[in-house]
């Protein structure tokens, strides 16, 4: 079921497992409908005494941008292994 986010008019289509969860800060992975275009959103989420919600630290990419990133996966792995 799609839900409306509290901070924008973007519709959340799918929420996946966070890829990092450390001390009240996590890295959330979601698929959003942004102006009728599905996008992959990977964004920091904070949950502490002073703030709860998504930050501006993250990336939001279209399917084509995601596919271009995936196409470079081996080169990215090699660069990270150096």
C-alpha cells in the first residue's frame, strides 16, 4: 500500500530493509513516486532526542540512473577493494 510521506508530496511505493543502522542513524532504502516517476531513494534517517526524520544526506535516482550505476558495479567494487 502506498503512503504519503510527511515531508513532501512524494508517494512511498516500497520500503526495503535499512542498509545501515548505527546509534540512532540509519540508511533507508525506499522506492518513491516523484512527480509520477519511480525513483530509488537511499537516505539517512535520524531517530534521536532532538530530531526524527529523513535528512538531506542521500541520493534519489531514476531507473535509468540506477541501471547506469549497476552497469558499473564491477568497477566500483574494484575501486573499493584498492
